[in-house]
């Protein structure tokens, strides 16, 4: 039988490993394959090389399988750092974020990570970074909205709006074509 090859094998190995990390089920299957290879007599180091893992990781999989069977290979809860906001604070924060920042005395129309960090520091004596505040928005189901520049809003000088626009009005004279040679 002819040996098959994968084109761009190095790139494809990285792509397959990223695909494995995408879902809980594929990570579980990946661990199963590792344990299966060890059960066929390969060392943890050999399996680690084949699967692109650290040998200690494969050892952990085998130890977990020996201790708890298939359940040992399932994704477990990761403790992580305890939440800094209590459930009541989360609910209160969600109510606050549903209001305009102007209603709370701030000078902008939309919430952003920087403003939320300031609000939490002043109101709750809680220091969260801007990036962590952006994660709070996502966890509460908010999506990012970009503020519109003042010139784009209605009710302003129509001539100023026309000058601000990136594309000329239909039928308006255009400048010379930058690719045109004279």
C-alpha cells in the first residue's frame, strides 16, 4: 500500500491541534486516543510526541483514567480565581448598565471598559482592569457599540455633514484619478 501524505503537514498539524482545542468533546476524544496508544504499549513520551502534548500531560491522562475510568478523562471544573462580584452585585450592575451613563452623571452616552472600571472603583471600591470590565459586558450579554461622531448625527449643519462624508454625493465632481497619468 502506498504511503499517503498530507500537504503542508506542519501547518495542518497546528490546525488539527487547534480544532481539537475548540470543543470539550474533541478534547475528551484526544485524551481517549492518548490513553489508547499507551494501552498499546507506547510510552507517555512517544504518545506526547505523536499528539503534540507534553509527556506530563499524557501521564496525567493515564493516571486519571486508572483512578476514575472514562470519567477521569472528562473535562472537569476549573476552579480559577473566585469572582470578585457577588450575585447581588452582578444583578445590580446589570441594572446600572441598562441605563445611560449620562443618567448616572457621567459625560458620555455609552458604557465602555474604562468607564465601567471607574464606576466600579468609585461606587463599589472594586478595582477591575479595563479588559476585565470588557469581559463583564460580554458575560452579561452586552455587545460593543461604537459611538457615532457628533458630525454624523442629525440636526447639525448640513454643509458640515457634507464636508465630513467620505464619499461624494451622486453626480458631484471628483478630483483627479490618482492612477491616471497625464
